[in-house]
């Protein structure tokens, strides 16, 4: 990792640790909400950005994590028992969802995952005996840790911040390992990857499973943050928004989810001054961004570097041609 990137990360971490002390409750709540979506989109970035798969069903895993924790806590069980249970369920379901990716790709895979999201959402809405249906599940408690209550917004924020940092470190280690190189090989050229000995079948399934686990963890934290869940936050529209966050931040860039989640969560709040027009302004900004920066915001440095190298190469060719003409 570059020194400048390390310095930027250190400054960002320091700001995130200190800034809640100067915010009101809603500001802390919004930051926590943003961190939760960073976790969810980190998983989607692994599936989409690094492994090159197409998924419009990420919100379903987000919902599975939220409902698993909510149902288990309403049954009197601990959050810390519900969280690993949610992770396990998401991992297994993620592997199952990955099987269509072994047979179909691109838009067809996207439609398959979209159908999966719709099916899970219908279960959440219609199976009232389990999920509460449209009435949802309320009074979801926030957990305690080593005897310390995390009921307040600030303590819960620090819990989510710690989990986000831990998951980011784990993902960074995964991407630097042979697994990470196999994921990028799968994205760049599956046939060549297979010819080099990469088990494309296993890594395709793993990309969905690990991404689903990240979404499940985010959903579990989301349930305790809002303390009430119902099917609305887990629709196909939510999956499309998560996909948009990855694309806007920069698919395949490690910090893409940080920037993408900020655009999807914090930017709409800043645009509320426009009142009835803020959704239009937000949508127009995203469309323009996709036209000018199809590889996301974090591709800007790479684009600047490529243009500079192109100008230098053109200047070198011109100088060589001039020198050759002078010799002639």
C-alpha cells in the first residue's frame, strides 16, 4: 500500500474516532448507518469488483442477517449468538446463489440474483408467523459487550466502527493472499485462470459466499441500530442502490465502498435542502458521474496518470521523429 494511502487512512481513522464527540444524536446515527453500508458494499465489491460477477440480490443477504438477529433476540437469545448464526446462514445461502454463476454470466446472472432477492423479500413480507410481515419486528435491543451497554448512539457507533475496521483488515489480507489473486484472475479472464490451475468453480462460489457474509453482518448491525425492521429496506431497489454504491466508488478499488456508501447515504442527506428536488438532483449527479467516470470516483487518479503518460509518450515520439528528420 502506498505511503500516501496509509497517511490518508490514518487521518480518516482519527477523524472517525473523534468526530462523534462533536455531533448530535442524528449525526452519530447517520455515521453509523454509513459504516453499516460500507460493510455491506465491501462484500459486494468482492463479488462484483474483484471476482467479476453480477449480483442484484445483495439486499436479500442484508435482510437475512437483520431478520436472523431480530428473531433470535426476540426469542431471548443473545445478539452475539445471533450474529454468527446470521453469518453461517448467509454463507450457505451465498454458496447456493453462486451456482447459477457457474452456468450463466453477465445480464442473465444479474436477473437470476434479482429473482432471488424478490423471493426472499416475499418470504419476509408474507410469512408473518416468522417475520411479522409488514408489521415487522420492533424493540430490537442493542447488545452489550463485556458488561458495557451499547444502548446509546455513541457507544454503538464505536462498536460498528470497530467491526468495520476489523472486516476491512480481513478483506485486505484476503485480497493480498493467493485467494485474492485468484479472484482477480477469475474477473479478468476465466478461461486463462482455469488454464493456470485456478479452480474457477470454487472461487466463484466463494466470492458469493464471502460477500453474503459481509452483508449478513451489516444486516445484523442494522437491525440493532434501527431497532425495528420490516421488509421495505430489503427490496430489489435496495440491492440496486448497493450495486450503484460499488460502481460509483469504483469497482475493484479497496476504498471504493467507503466513497460509494458516502454518495449513497450521506450525500442525499446533504441534498435535502433542495426539498422535493433532492432526489432529482441526486439522480442527475449519479447519471453524469457514470457518463464521465464509468470506473468510479477512485479511477480519477488512474485516469490522470494515464493521460500524463499518454502525453509523455506522444512528446517522446515527436522528439524522436524530429531527431530522425534532423539526421536525414
